[in-house]
């Protein structure tokens, strides 16, 4: 069921512009189930999810979100049947090629995190070209997590810090949270305040474990290809209704 524009506008008007999350992360899940429900092959679910990416991106841009990070392909997703993996990589290339002009025109900076060396060369090249072209854009940063997992990232961080310590450039006693954050793939990004997962699953599936330490989690049964701006706005309205205490008491944070 398509949301009506009036409903989407009504939700948007409930958002307090002063408290919009700076960074929204999304686990885009449910493409396979969507395809199954429509009697289509799984790849059609992935292809139909491209529209939802556009909706999430434009919706986020319109309310002033500055960073949006999408979990597009996990380290574990390499274990899917080969034809599905290949189709996903093809879809990624086609989508970036089709969308890059519009992204650039809208001042979107494209970014990617993950083990990009493991991607097929054509895929990596397309991404690198798109990232280079949009590097100077500043309205919103769209980060695709590709061949990404948080444990991969944490292992890599530990190795990099150990190497620096061994080379004598870093005193182990001086390692703090800032050191760790500075060695993660997300080093230039603020932590997400809001994490959305579609498809009804309530798990993190190896996404941004360090960075979501204090994120608000929002789960919806909506399957990713059905995700529209109104769902993003609903998530932001719910987020704004929550009290983020960061370990303090309700009285301390001032809204009882
Ligand atoms: C998410 O949808 C897309 C990727 C993980 C690449 P799924 O493909 O996981 O869809 P379901 O969970 O099987 O429905
Ligand atoms: C998480 O979805 C990865 C992405 C959305 C890219 P999965 O469908 O792979 O996660 P699990 O297997 O249900 O945990
Ligand atoms: Mg899934």
C-alpha cells in the first residue's frame, strides 16, 4: 500500500527540525521475502529496493540529515548462492552508473566502507569514480557498507593500532576511545543516533557495533522494497519522542 503524500507531509510536519538526527543508519532487509511474496526471483526484490534507497536518501536530505549509511552487502552475504552475489554486484554497478548524475546534482557525497578490495574490479572502479566525482559535495554523505562487517572492521582496527605501537609511534597506555574510533572505517563520521532495520528482524547482523553503542534502534515489519519516506519520518518522529539518557537519570537530562 502506497502512503499518500498528505500522510507523508503530516508526518514530516511533526518532526522538530532542531532535533533531527545527524546520522541515520539503515539495515535494508527483506528484499528476498518481498520477491517471494510477489512471485519473483530474489534479484527482483533487490532491484525493487533501489527505489527505497532513493526515498530514504531524499527523505533524509529534506529534513536535514547530514549522514546516511546503508548496509548493502555484508561480509556474510558472500556465502549466498553465487548467482545472487553476482546479480547484486551487477545491480550495484548499474545503480551507481544510473544515479550518479542526479546524486552529484543534489550535492550528495558518495562514500563506501568495507573490504572494497574484495569487490569485483568493475564494481570497485565504478564506486571509486563515483566517490572521486562527488568528493566535494556537502549536502549529505551517503555511505554504502559493502563487503562490510563490524567484526572485520574491529579486527582491522586492532591490527592497525598494534602496528603503530610496534613501530613506536603509539604508547599502548595512551590508547583511548578516540584512538579506536580513529582507526575504524567510519573515522570521519559521527556515530549514528538512529538505526533502522526493516523486515521485522530484530538483530544487528554485524553492522556498526562500536558506532551504535548509544544509537536508538527502530524496527519495522515493512520489507525494504516497500520502504518510503513516510517510514523514515515515522522513525524520526519516534526517535524524537524518546529520552536519551546516556546513563544518567531522567531528572538529570531534564525531561521528566
Ligand atoms: C537484504 O534483503 C539485502 C541484502 C542482504 C543484500 P535480503 O536479501 O536479506 O532479503 P530476505 O531477508 O531474504 O528477505
Ligand atoms: C543484513 O541482512 C545485511 C544487509 C542488509 C546487507 P541479512 O539478511 O544478511 O542478515 P541476517 O542473515 O538476516 O542476519
Ligand atoms: Mg535478509
